[in-house]
C-alpha cells in the first residue's frame, strides 16, 4: 500500500527533487560497475538527504560513488547463503540473528566509505550489508525482493515504514481515480483518438479513457 514508480538511471536530479520521494531504491542488475556502459545514476543523489536502499548492483554503485571500493569476487556467489546479522537497529529490526538470503553477484564491496559500517555478513561475503544511518543510506548485497530470502519482506517494510516513514494509504483504486481526474483535466472538451494495440499499456489506457471521457 505504498505508491512507487520506476525511473531510468539517467533521471535528472531536478526530476527527483520534483517527485519529492520519501525513499529511493537502487535495484540490482547483471552489469559490473566497471563495465563500459553500465547504469550510472547522478551521484549527487546521495546528498539529497532522502533515504536510499541499494540492492546488489545498487549497493556496489553506492559504495563506489561514496569513496569505497568494489572488487571482482574470487568466487562468484549464486544461490542460498546464511546471513549473519550484526546490527538489528535499522533495516534488520525483528530479523533473526541468522536467516537465509539469496545471492547472485560477481563483484563484492571490499572497503566501505567513511561513516558506513558492516551490518551483516555471510561466509563468502564479508560485507553482505552496510549502512550509514545518519545519512539514511542502506546497502544489501543479497536480494530481499525474492521468495528465497524469507525475511526480505520484513526488511523492505523496515525500510519503507521505519526508515522512510511511508504511510500505508495507496491502493490501485486510488490510482484509477487520480488517473481519471488527470485525463479529464488534460482533455477538457476535446476529443481523443486512441491507438489500441491490444497490449497491456494501451488496453489500460483505453479503459481509463472510457471511464474518464
């Protein structure tokens, strides 16, 4: 029940400010941060004083951008691992000391930026999670969003509600109402021509247009 939207990594800082997000998640991805053409977001994002959670690649980009180091792992980690929690005060609040997590990465964080501390580790990954609570920055090398990380939902809830202060007040019904109002305001007394391909996007647009005008 929290509204979110997906934006590309080349989103401008001014656009982020205009959205006034309560929190930002930098997702994982298959690239290495050292790979030519790998996704890069404006590094000044980390100075906006908006809570940010970096997951897998997102963690590595955060660590590298802020002065830490990321290295090629001597052993690529893929599959289940046992996560050992070192700090239960933030994103790991209520999570057992040991819990399974899903790893899928070839690079690892070797050193942390100033102000960061290690909050969890696995047998193969010494820095499996890191944080700088004063700046609202949190980083997870594993994937909390998959079913193979059974406590992942709790971790994401901790980020949303304990750290970002989000409210559980969004529903798809509220989105439909807002979208219909916006369409009516945009269209006014004019007509609309819709090119309907039969795909999800145009079909949803057709349903909203039908309701709105």
